[in-house]
């Protein structure tokens, strides 16, 4: 008898879970309030981050805290109202940055990100969107002379973990990206990193592939989730959907659905913004670049050059605050010849757990309820492998990597 599955959330993680379960013979219904790829998965820098193996809350965070607190650094905007109302999560986030945890977290992230380009390459070929993939690497840039030491340290770190990189001086940077203005004395080129020209369109293409293979997509806001007989029922304003198993992949909204079930995943959010700008005549980039001191990505996209901001630690649904994106837009103009703003500024939210690792696995005491969220800044990269882990575990198969570091039980009791 065919088993059935509900996947709640049609971002990159949810769509990947739907495809992986479908591949194993499940009749899958994918449910989201919006069209696939229109929330968090729409707004990222489109990077397939095979080198993003260091969690945000690593031991170096402690030395940076003082510089962040005044909201003068472009990497972070902290709402003090949120901090005082929810101090427990922030304190746990800082506690999880202690040195004793770093090695295991780095190993877990490397396992999760190592084959992101290969997995996306295969899915893009199946979905007919291979033209959206760039395998041109990424460029990390520093504006000060101190960047030479930072680039060398990161190069050595990546080498110890089997990741190739190339240290560049000002001339070398111009050789790789002649369109950049010569304001960066130091850089690091990482060839294994891929990128796409529209992460939202790629997610939508994967969802279309799922539908072509017989998958069901329902656009509806899930209002509640409950056990139903031997399975699960998701309720919406327009009706209910039932299945043998349910996968919660709602990103920053996952906690809203789980808490009425008595499940608190310790999930919080990091807000972020992006803005598209047209290049000046003749100006171009071949790859995504990251300005370390400016704290922004600049990515060539279908819509223009996408500038992404740092982390905004405000309440998830608070009004927009454009101070960060305005600041990094000005900094991006210093680095590259940019013209008019294209379209409106976008704001989204990234789902974040205190240890900077996602939650992937079955919810304790809730058989058949699978959790796949908290992928933070690497959700677009790690969606495909997250889906494979969930599907393998749900079928009693050996997953592609050790899922232990991502087990829900580390925060849910």
C-alpha cells in the first residue's frame, strides 16, 4: 500500500523533502500559504556554500560582541526590545559558541554542505534549469591591509578541511573580477562554491518537477497540525489534509505550528534584506562576492545585482528597518559601478537554532512527525541533502550523512 506524506512548507528545504519522499514511493502533498520559493528561499544570495562550514556563533564571536552592541556595525542590528523580552535564546546562542563545541559543529556543517553543488547540479538538470547554475567560485574581499592576515588564516583553515582556495592581492582580485573598483587589498577565491541567478526560480522549478511527477501542491496557510488516527492532519482555512507522516519545513514559522502540540524547538529568526540594482554600462561580475568589512554579498542575478544585508535581530514580524540595507547599498556602490535601484527592497527571515545547526529528524514522542528547519544561512545550499536525510530516516534507510548532530532531541525533550 502506498504511504502518504504531508510536507508543510514549500521553500528549498520543503520542496527537497517532497522530492526525496516522492522518489521513495510516497504520495506527497506539499502545502504552503504562498507559491513555492516565495519566502525565505527567494531572498538569499543564491550561493551554494560548500565552504560555509563555520557556524555564526563560533568562538570568535565573543571578541566581536562589543563592536556589535551599538548597532554601528553593518553585520548586525539588534533590537534591544527583543533582547530584553527574549534573553534566554540569545544567551543560549552565545553559550553555544564556546570553544569546546566548535570542532563538532564544523564537522557537522561540512558534512551537510560538502556536496551541495553536485546535488543541485543533478536536480537542476532534472528540472531543466541547468542554465541557472554558475560554477565560477566565490570571492571574499577585505578593505584593509589586515585582510592579508585574515585571508591567509582562512586559506589555512580551509586547507586543513580539504577545501581549496587562493589568496589574492589587489592585482589578483582585478584579474579575477576586473569590474570591481580597486579598493580591496586582499581577497580569497574559493573555486568550489557555486551560485544561481535566481534562487526563487530554482526552488519553483524543483516544485514544478515534483508536480510533473505526480506530486500535489496546495496553496493554503496551515492553521494547525494534529494527530489523526495513525497519521497526521494539517488544517487550513480551505480544508484539511491527512497523511501517514508529516514534515514540518516552515522555516521561521515552524515553531508557530509546533508549540500548540507542546513542542518548543527553541527556534528564533534572523531577519535580512536584499535590494537589486542595475549595473552601470559595461560593468559586470562573473560570480558572487562577499565584502567582509562591508558585511554584504553582491550577487549577479536575473533581476540585477542583488545586495544582501547583515543580520537584523528584530522581532520576526516587526516593521521594516532599512538602515542596514541602505548602509550596505552605499558600501556596494564604493566597490562596483551600480546604477538605479530595480524594484522594491525585500525583507525575509532565516530560521535559526542556538547551535547554528538545523533540526532534521523525527520529533520526540510524536511518531511520524518529522522536522526539517533551522538551516539558517545555508538553507538554499543544504535543502537537497536535508530532504534526503528526512526521506531515508522515514523509510528506515541509512541516510547520506550521520544525522546525529541535527537530531531534534538536542532541544526538544
